[in-house]
C-alpha cells in the first residue's frame, strides 16, 4: 500500500519518492506490473487520497481515507459559518513548518473569509472518484471528521463504497484488531483481487455510554432511512423543546464557557445523528446503565436534530 500522494506539477508522486508517479504515460506502463492503493489518517493523509482518486490514475485500485474531511472550509476552518481559531491555528502552524506546501494556507485563509473559488479549488471532486473506497467516519470528534467522511460515503461515484464508524480513540481504533481486519479484507478484495467477501456497506457502532459498545450493526445507507427526525427548538432556561418558544437570548464567554441546551426523551431512544450514535437502555439496572431521561453531552454545536444536549 502506498503512502498518500502529493501533487507535483501535473503528476502525482509519493512523498519523498520523486520517481513514483501514479498517473501519466509512465503510470500506464507501471500499471501492467503494479496495483496501488492508499490508506492513511487523518486530515491531510485522507484529503490527499480524495484529490488523487478524483484524477482516476490507472494504477490506483482502492482507497481507505481514515477520519478525514472533504471540505476544508465547511468541515474544518469555518464549520457552521463560525471561524475556528483554536485547533485550526495550531494545525496551520505545524503544517507550515513540516509540510512541503507551495501555498501559505494561513495567509490565504485571511484573504478568503467566505467560501469562494479558492476554497473550491481545495475541495476534491467526490463524484469523479470511481475506485472502491473504505471511509472511516469517527463520531469521537465530529466537528472534524464525521460530516466530511459521511459526505464522501454519500457522494463518491464508486459503486463499491463502504463506511466504518466508531466512537473510540482515533489512533487506537485505526490500529485496533477489528479495524485492521476490515482494512486488510478490503484491500484483499479490491487490491489483491482475492475471493473474500466485501466489507459491510456501513458498519454502525451503537453505545449506551462513552466506553461501552452494546451493538455493531450492518446498515445500507446514511442517514438511516428509518430515522424519525424531530425538530427541536431553543427555549428559555437552556431547554430544547418541540413547542414553539418566544424570543430570547443567551450570552457566554467563548473562551471559557458554552451555551448549553438540554432535552429529555420520554422513552428509550437511539440517536444516529451527526454528534453520536448512542442508545439508552432504561430496562437495564445499575449505576453504569444509561437509563431513561439521563442526559448525554453531545460535542457538536448543531444541527439540533435529535441531540440530547446542544453546546453552542
């Protein structure tokens, strides 16, 4: 499996390997002897896979972008229209020091506060990707990796598309036994052309608390077609309600605090939303069980649909 590529002129090369092009005339000759795939995590290692795959180089047979984003503006730098100046600034600083980029991303970001043609040029053309794809969407840090990864799962042109979801630690999950088995089986089938079953279309992990998996299901689509969507409205006293509310306001110190809104379900509810995939089992007993009406903190500030707690 090759390392994620970086652009060099009009051909794609492996980092540190100037002669290892994947497209162009020499790639056609190489394709007769070599079959190439990508895997990598997260962000740039995943984004570069989308960019290369959209070019359809003949030697590329499969990709496995693990916990990346697909739209730098919407998924990372300005999620929900709000400028991200925390981790994004740290990432830009480190990237500027260690990555071999021709563009000063921090400077260009200041020049382009709104999503325009420059941001569009950074965004991979997902519909042009036709190779088999295994994409990981982590629900652990949804501001970064969930939305963009699911967007890829929904929009790529690949007939063979698969998604692996989890709520565990990033690197521990990537190198964990189950994830490794899934990746190896995927590459065995599509890269090595071995006669092995395809991965599930969508591996969905269900938890009833942070560290306890109660079920792993095979699903076919995202969002789930059987989801019962409910619109929740911001209310007084930090409540989320089905009822219409009056005008109001909330203030908080963005550096130290957050505006928090809560909603309590009246029955056992599974929440397959952008912030988490969590289920409450009110029939279970004991202090470790997530019982009916217990609050769960969601880390993502929107959308409101189905969240038990919204932090803004």
